[in-house]
């Protein structure tokens, strides 16, 4: 079954070097801190963490605006959660094959991963032709076209910045999304 989704790939820049210089324990603490923040932001914005990828993750959103809110909020909170490192983010939207009930396959998934690879530290990039409706307060800054591995043509992208000022449309602030239900 093909479903319309927005995919986000996030990577902590410099994590391997950080691990080599500071050791596994320090890297584990940094990663645990960042993952906790990532889970909180995902819960607050209605975005699902599809899978953890070592020092990164893949996320899925039904609504692109929720994905953009997630990315910019995570970028802001990651400044302290994974200091002295930073994150880079790629976003892409489109139809994808829902595979075995919990994974996705398709061009949009691959494109989001490649955009993440191409992003600079603290950069959130998205293809220009895939922008649907950005949240209020979010600005799209022109970026030079990117030539990505596996794609035949350069992709026109923008860098997203700012802070979403419109209120999220989901109800994930409910108690049941935060902690185990206790009677």
C-alpha cells in the first residue's frame, strides 16, 4: 500500500570523531540526552520516530507542517542536548510503500536520507517543489541546487529556518503519551 507521508532524516554531525576523542561513555551520554529530547519533540509535534539509526533517526509525519515544526524545534533543543555537536536534517514528502506494516520504501524516503547527508550543521533542507504549506514563522532561504548520489539531476532545495508560531493541530500533550497509565 502506498501512502502519502513526509520523511525526516536527522544525523548528529561529528559523532564519530566525538566518540574517538571522548570515549564510548561520553558518546553514550550525549546520545541518550539527544534521544530523550528527540522523543519529547516528536511527541509534542505528532511525528513518529520510525527508527533509530545510530547517531541519527528516521521520522515519519502524516502532515508536512508537523514535520517542519519537529525539525526546527529539534534543531533549537539540540543546541544544548548534543553540545558541542550539531544536527543536520533532510525532509522529503511523497508517496511511499508501507512495507511489512512498520517501514517505508520509496523515492521520498531515499531523498530525505540523501538530503540529510548533504545538509550542513544546523541545516534543515527540503526540495523546493515539495513544499506544501509552511507553518507561520518559518522562512525558506534559497540554497544552491544539490547533486545527490543516486539521482540523475540536481535538486532545487531551500534551507528552512525560523520558529513555527502557529499552534500544533494534534493532541499529543495528553498524559497517556508521556508516561505509563497508572490507576
